[in-house]
């Protein structure tokens, strides 16, 4: 019943009387009062005024499907949301659920990851209740070689969502990091299951540092959080909703052409890599040059120090002046 009460409180602009609540739900006003107190214990701030009723003032920053869906106006993303306290990895869970048939747009969220995965076999530090450790299952009609572009799409969506919700100047470090004041704030890990001609599903994993106040020694010089940079505690739910809204729109634009042509000018505007000296490690090869452009297929065009041009799609790219440039 708590769920229904919360729903009615959320839907009501202003006060809803105890009588109306009890009529609606077919229970006594005493039962309503008891449930309201339980909600308060969970962290919901609810005002109660005699003869007026109850009014929801604020919700705690916890993840529940209901909380996250309230105020979220997407078509597919977030129609199903798995919220967990602790998991090994939301990407791992995403792959399991995708294999069981979870629909396009399913979201997996956890307060904490014990084995958060980063790219290239690295781990992703995912402490409890501070960040957004989220994965999204997509089922796009794409060829396997087109799917990595979704990482760039996601980077753009996250970057825009962060700018909109915090006003902070987030940038994309091509292809899949989001940076703030020269340090990494978000990483994206895309995994897929496909056969030669067709993608079965893609799991987009996003790790966003939100309210951490400090980082382990090994990554302190590389990583940062919204709280460290913005000086305030951010509501993770609002950020998630903005990310999902932006991602759905950008995903639709991407699927229209199955490349980045409709998103390219926006991506370039936020891409901190362009115009910078870069070092790209591709297997055994190390390439030095300047990042000069980005193609609609998501490749970074580099003018090498010898004057020639190459386009790289994958590879470890470090940007001079940013963390990780060796
Ligand atoms: C990177 O920059 O190396 C990518 C980091 C991706 C981390 C996220 S957190 C949510 C999802 N689950 C995981 O295990 N990894 C991704």
C-alpha cells in the first residue's frame, strides 16, 4: 500500500487529504497515517497539516523503479528498471537479463558494484550510494561493426545530461570518457552479443562519479566527481532521468542513419580531443599527432607528426594535457 500512497502523493500538486487517500485505497485513515510514517522513516519528507492533508516535499536519493520512472517521459528506456543494492557488475547482470529476454530499453542499476568492469580488463571503483552504476540493454537492428558507435552516442548523451543538470562544463574525451576540469568523471563500457550479420543485444554500461568526496590513491590524480568539481551533493535520480531522456533521443537520431551524421556537429562541439596533440596506441604501434577531425563513422582523424593523415576507430588514445598522457 505504501507504493500506492507514494504514487498518489507524487501525482498530487499540493496536498491530498487523508480522507481522499483512505477512500481511494479502501483502508482506514489510521492505516494511511501509519504508512506515511513508514515512508518518512525511509527518508521521504512529507508534510502533514490538519484539515489539508499530506504533501510530498522531497524523496530520498535511493533507487527504486517507481521513483525513477516518476517524471521520466521516455518511450522505451527505463520502462523496466532493475534496482539492486549490491551486484558484481551491472553489465554482467545486463547480459544475464538480456539472455533471458529482457526487452529493449531495460535498465540495470546498483548502489554498489563489487566487480565493476572498466575497459581493457580494468576494474571500475564503484562504492556504495555515491555514483551512478548503470547499464542499459538495447536491441538495435545493426551490424556488429556498427555497434561500437553506440559508445560515442552514449558519451554525447551523458555529456549533455551532465551539462543540463549541473551546469558544469563536461567534455567528451573521444571515444568514451567524460571529463571535467581535466579529470575523468564517467567511463562507458559497451558489450554486445552478435552473430556475423546481426546484433542480438548491446549492453551499454555507464559509470558516473557523482557524490564521492575522495578516491583511492591509485586514481586520485585521474578521477573526479561532480561533488568535488561542483561543490554540492547531486540528486542521482534526476541525472539518471536526464541521461535516459538524452540517450533515447540521440539513439533515435543514430538509428535513422546508422551513423553519427546527425549527431556529429554536437559531438564535435563537446569533444575535448579535437585540436589536441594525441598519442594513440594500437597494438604494438604508437602514433603521435594531432586530432583534427571526426568522421560520421566515429573515427578520429589524426594528422601524424610526419604530415600524413590516418583515421583510427579504436585504440588507447591519450590527450596531451589531460590525465593519462604518458
Ligand atoms: C571505462 O572507462 O573503463 C569504462 C567504465 C565503465 C563502468 C561501468 S559502471 C556500470 C557498468 N557496469 C560495469 O561493470 N561497468 C560499467
